[in-house]
C-alpha cells in the first residue's frame, strides 16, 4: 500500500500512485469516487469496494441521512444510496386517518391508509369508479409519481 500525500492530502491528479488513482488518502486499484464506495476500508486498503452504512468521509451524505426514511449505502451499489420502500411506516406526524410513510427517496409523506387489497407501493384494488378505493388509489399513484420524480431528479 502506498499512501498518497499531495498538498493538503491526497490529490488524484498527482502521479504518486502507479495505478494513477488516489482516493481516500491511499493509492487505489481503480477510480473510487462514487457515493457508496471507498478505497481505505480496513482489510481492503487499496481496493475500491462498495460500502455499507454512511458514505465515507469526503462524500456527500445520502438524502435524509439519520432519519427513518433516510438513505444509506447497501454494499452493492457504489454510486447511489438505497432507501426504505414506500411500504415502510416512519412516524406519527400526520393528522386524521393518514399515516406517515417513506417515499422511497429519503423523505416521507402523509398518505391515506392503503385500502384492503392494495399496497402503497403501487397496487390498486378494484372498486367502483370515483368511490373510496379510487380516491385511495389516486393518492397512492400520486405518491409513486412523486417518488419517481425525486429519483430522476437525484440521479
């Protein structure tokens, strides 16, 4: 292992490393700048790998970090955080009959409880057009559309 020590720390543009890659203060076997990857993990120093938990020092935190719906690295996706699904209830901050659920993008929203035979991940039961099932389905689909929009915006 070679520690790279450019001015003020490791500088990737310096030629200190035979591989040409300097990340996390060490020479790395490949480029390693993804949100959920690191090159200085104990037992694997110098090898870029996907990590679990919070992004490592020098990388932006996952959206909603530290909250029930916040993202974290899952050890499989080096460039993006994983988030709890929309089926996860995450708090009691809603009024009336609504429940607070994760939105799958690091935030939460108050939604009507899923009607029998449905889920908040997008499945809708058959019901009379314009009836309670249709209104609950519309809310569920609106939440799914908002989640998709946030994912595309954060990609």
